[in-house]
């Protein structure tokens, strides 16, 4: 390499390149600067230029590994340069330089650098910085530390930690967060609002990753906090049976949607939820159950599922065992409140045997009103769902009425 590098010629060369090629060229020059004084001089001149030139100089750090340059750029007037410098600090700065960078940054940018350092598993500079951090800033940054430092400092940070701090802590140090909350819950003698919202910040993540530990925490919290106040939906997804047992044991009401979980519960637990009014929307969960559990659920709550007109959702009638389905379909076709409302009444005919459905729907299929025919034809075709032998009749009907 020559003793001097033409500065102006380099800028003209770079101007003709794409961004990626331009960065690659500066990285190459950065590697050369490790042994070539001319490249060092070029970097120094670029660093004294405008934002474009200073950014070019900073890209050389990827090749040179010059942590001191990256540290200087942390305070550059250009936001773009500062952003690149933060990324470089995590890569090229030693531990002392990384700590110095953290001390220079705004809290928002401190979090960015801590995240980058943590991704590279550089816990030493993080831990050293946390151990010297003041009490006001410690809670929001403690989750980035190593397990040993987090465990050491958590109790002092607990009093001022917010819900977001605890969510981050649970994401990075789940067992420590759960154990600390369990200790606080066990030590509580009365209802503690702060403990409640910290627990709700952690419970969803804990339930997904360690459901048994989450269940144990809920049991401990239950001494002074109602299940209704806790965020338990995620735990219900992972431990539905145990959670139902806890509901039965405590008698608490809860804010949990069990409709997607009913098929994972036995008849006794289903009965317990239904009796407590905790299993709504039967049109969602009833079709998921086996025949006997559907029969038992209907016997227990069928009357309660009716609306003010006495009607059940069509999906509920469709899901009932054979004899109950027929009885409910006939009841709905004769229901006084539906007699003048064909759009609500006629679909129930699809739950009848083919011949009976055909007899009930024939007047509407032959009606000159196209809207009535549009209601009746799908209902009759739907009746074949329960009688596969009638699929040929349904196909013939579709063919005959293909223009409607």
C-alpha cells in the first residue's frame, strides 16, 4: 500500500458504489489501518469531516476493531452516527469502554446497548455497570444482568420496580422473578395492590414457560388475592384441569374464557364450570365434546342457553346427540317467536331427517319469492349431513336448482 491514500479520489470512488459496497470498502480500509499509517491518517481526516465522512470513518471500526473510535462516536451530533456507534460498542469495545459508553448514553439508548451486549452474552460489563447504578435507574435495567447479579440486587430494586420492569425480568430471569414474587406473597399479611399488579405482569409468561411454578404462585397469592383479580388465561391454556380444581376449591369467580378448553375437561369439571356460569358460548365448545359429555352438558344447562325467544344457537342444536337434535329442531320450527321470521327459523330444518326436512321446507322451495328459496334450499341440502345415504338426493337437488 502507498504511504498516502488520495482522500478526494477515495470519496469519488465511494460515491459510485452502492451502500453495501461502500461499507465493505471502508471495512477493508479499517483492516489495513491495523498496520498501515496511511489508513490511520485517512480515518483521522474522515473523522474531522461532515456527517457523511464521519460515518465512513466509523464503518472502518468493523475492520480495525478500534473501540476508542466507537466510544468517541457515542456523543457525535449525528443521530445516525450515534446509532451505528452503539452497535459497534457491543462488538469492538472492551469491557471498560462498554461501561464508559453506558455512562454516556441516555436511558433509552442505554437499554439498546444493554440489549446488544446481552445478545452477545457480554455480562461482565453489564454486571459491573449495574452494581454501580443508582437506585432510581436500577429496576429498569436489572433484567439485563447475569443471574447472580440479578439475584443479588433484586430485593433492593423490588420496591421501585414497575410492571414493565417485571415483564422484562420474567422474560430474561423467569425463575428468579417467580421465586421473589412467591417470597413476597408468602410474607404478605394483607391484600397488597403492588404485589397484585407485579404478579399479573409475570403470570402470563410464567404460565407459558413454567406452568407448574405459575400454579404454585397462584396458590400462594390466593391467601390474600382473589382468583378473579389474577391474569389466569395463559395458565388455563397450560393447566386447565388443575385451575378448575382450584376454582372449585376456593369458590372464586374468575375472568377466564374456557370455551376453547372444554374438550380437555372431564364431565365433573365441565359440570363445575357450567354450574358456576363460567362456561359460556356453548356454540363454540359443545361441538368439541364427545356425545356423552354433550348430552350431560345439555341436560344441565340447555334451558339456560336459550335466548329471550326460547331459541338455541343453531350450532348448539347441530351439535346435540341424535334424539335431542331432532327434538330441538322440531321445537324451533314450531316456536311461535320464529314463525314469522323465516331467516331464523328455516335453518333449523337442516337438523331433521331428510324426508321430514323436505316436507317442512317444500312450500318454501316452491315459493316464488327467491329469498325464501335461498333460505330453504341450503337447509334441505344440509340435512344430508346426518344421512350420508341422502347425499345423492342433495346432489340431484343442487343440479336441478343450479341456476338459482
